[in-house]
C-alpha cells in the first residue's frame, strides 16, 4: 500500500452502515507507522473533486497529512461511489455516527475524529455533532446552517427559489437521475431529462416556470414534494430542528460564515446555539464571502487582499490541533470582517458587547432619528407578473461557480421602480459602525390575503451610488385584506457588519418581491409552489408612519471604541445639524 516515510492512499474503502448499505471513501494516511486522528469529510459532490473537498472547504489535504492527520473523503449515501438512495439530510446523522465508529475500530485511527467541509458538507457535520457520537471531538462547518428548513431552503416563510433550483439542477439532479434511470418509466425519465436540459439552456426561464412543483420536478427529485409542502414551509420558522441538541453536544465547533453567503443567518444561529454550552473552545469567523466565492471580490467591490479566505486551512488545522490537545484554541472567540473599512476585528462574544440599538424612523421619503411629527402614507402596486428583480444580497445567482449577482451591488436598476419605496437619511456627520442584526418594524396594509414585505438596507455614497448591504423578507398572512386598518409587521433583514462613512447616507427599500432569489407570492392565497398563471394577483400595498404608528428600522450600532461616540445620542446627532438626538424606543 505505501512505503515507510511516504504518504499513502487507499481508494474506494468500503464501510457498512447499520442497515448494511455500503459507503465508499478515499483514505489518505501520513507516512510511517502509527495511529493518527482522522479528518473526515462526508460529501454528496464527488469525493475526487478538489474544488468541493479542498478549495470551498478551506482545507489542504497535504497540509493536514504533514501535520499528522489521516484524511478520509467519503461519498454520502446514494451519491457517486456509495450505495443506497439519496434523501437529503435524512440519513446523515446516523451515517456520520456509523462512519466515525468504523474509523475508531481501525488500527490507523487513534480514536479521535474531526470533521470539516462547506455547505451540505457542513450539514453532514452539524447533523452528526447533534448526536455527539463517541470519538467526534471537533467540527468545522463552513458556509452552512444549523437548520435545514428555515435558513437553508426558506427565509421569513418564503422559498429561496434561485438557490433551491440552482442546487437541484447543478449539483443534485444529474447524478440522481443517472442512478434512477432504470427505475423510472420512460415518460418520467423524459420529463426529468427535459427539465434539466431546459434549465441548462435558460436558467432564468426555469425560475419563471409555473407551477414550481409539477410532475417533472417530482420525477427528477422526489424529495421536492416534502420540501415544498405548503404546511412545512409555513411552519419552518418555528421548527427548531436540532438546535436544542446542538446546545448540549460534545464536539468543539469552529463556525465560519460569510456576510454575503446564502447561509449567513444559519451560520450565526449555529454558533449561538453551540455557545449556549458556555464552552470556551468554540470559535466564530465571519468573512465577507459569498457561496462558492471566498475571494477578495464581492459584488461590485474589491475588499482588499486581506479579505480572501487564504488562511482558512491553517485556521482549521490550528483549531483541530488545540482541541485534540485538550487546550483552548488561540485567538478571540469571534473574528469578523467589516466592510466600509475593509478591516478585520475581534469580539469576546456574539452579539458583540458594546452595541446599542439605534432606531431610524421612516418619514415620508426620509429616515430620521426622531419620529415624524405628522402621519404619512405611501402606496404601490405589487404585481407577481412583474416582480422586483434580485440585485445583490446574499444570493446564489447565477450558481455556485459564478455568484456574480451576490454581495454589494449598485441599486439603480430597482430604485427607480414604482413598486419600490425608497427612504434616505441625511448625510452622516461621523463614521457609524453597524454590526449585528438589523430589524425593520413597518406599519402596513394590503389588499391581498397574503403578501411579502421585502426590506433592504443600502449605503449611499456622496456621489449618489447606492449599494445594498443586507436585506430580508417576511411572508405575511394579512389579518385585514379589506385594508380597514394598518398593522405592524417585523421584518428581519439579517446580520451585517459595515462602516457607514462620514458624508454617506443610509437608505431603506420597501417592496413586495425579490425575484428570483425568493419565489413570487401569488397574493391570491394559493400556495406559491402550486400556483399557476391564473393564481397570480396584483395587490395594493400601503406603508404608513408617524408618532402613533412608528415605522422604523433598528440598527445595532457599535458605540465604542472605534466609533468615537460615548453615547447613542452622539450617534443620533450624526444625521446632520437640525436633527435632534433621540433615545431608542423600547
């Protein structure tokens, strides 16, 4: 197999799972005799692919071997070299535990296993860690989530349409169809094959297909029936899935996320869940990255040489070294990249200590530190046949290997639309750091029984260029479709870290679509996955504000030390002379 002093490779190692299914892996061993800790990656994306197993995972196999780790790359159940049927997420906890048990029974393993990898490969770690299998001492989930309904497939009750379809058509569907080819009848095979071809010819047209869930999609991916079940989608926000188990699990965690990644909310939730153990071993790294793009270019911006994830292999190996040695990893518990200054910063906890909520009130077409003295209202028509297009943000467009529409992007294409309300502050008189969760409280009315509220925070430069920073969505069941009264809705935009510079302005968008990142709300009451053309209805939308109905956005302001402000009043005063400082409403 190998020579003493040389690295060795075992190709296609077979491991039986508890039900007898055989999974296969490649195993790299350090040179010489001995037993070593094993770094395990379980992937559905082909174990021989270096992009998935190394680059997007922030790991270098040879570096790990030189540090004295054995490395195993395993195809998950039903994918490429492994037997069985692929049902995303369903068997990963048990298969992960069985794989770890098999490793611990081998002479080359010293009984200790750590896991690494990104995206779904991060999910295989999270699901295994939640069951705390013996021997699993550390995991390093990268660009992934704690839950796999909300924060993975859904957000705010809406479907992450572009991601789910791109993921299915790019990564899952071709292999699934080739394995099931002989099981399907010729008509089903033809429908699934034609669907894949149609996506490859014109993925934009594929996003427009109605209904989303049809026979062709079921033929290609039977699990989509469960994923797009309207009851499951509606309940996803309240489904804790494995959060409680993660709060008591044994493995140490290095959670690495990206501000422009589709899963950033889930990455932060994962860290918050595991930190409930009060463990000093856990670490959080938040870079500027998007999914598949861990470089120093994000959206329209070059963020400097320090923004690339070039040091992640060393970061992960140092974390594994410390954990396996039984000591606390070096460095602060939290490190994060702040755009605007394009600098790295450290924190002792998350959310960051030393932040205060700062409310900016919507006032006509402005943003003010004080509630407006008189009431106001603005309205627009929301048409699912002409939705607001996705421009920037934490999206997946047009797919993993490109991601050209993710991150901070010029908002000119949407800010002139009549169905996008724009609210802009006065110029800032000093720098303001916003780091943490951004939430909007809007007083609204709608003629639709259900609709979406999409809110986006932008940074406007002195020359007028407006770039997106963070955005969110709420799919809302309207208690008053007769528009007899306005009610308050709370839209979670998400987490961000950005330095708004002196002279810049803050801008907020309010709309009712963000397509194709999110699926279109039919606004007729028909579940979105089942809606046909005749189910799409135009709705009249109203946003109001004033002292009695204070529509506002609440921003987490870092008040010390970098901001140079001793109090929130000083921050409020940054919106220009003539606007008085105000406290934060409860």
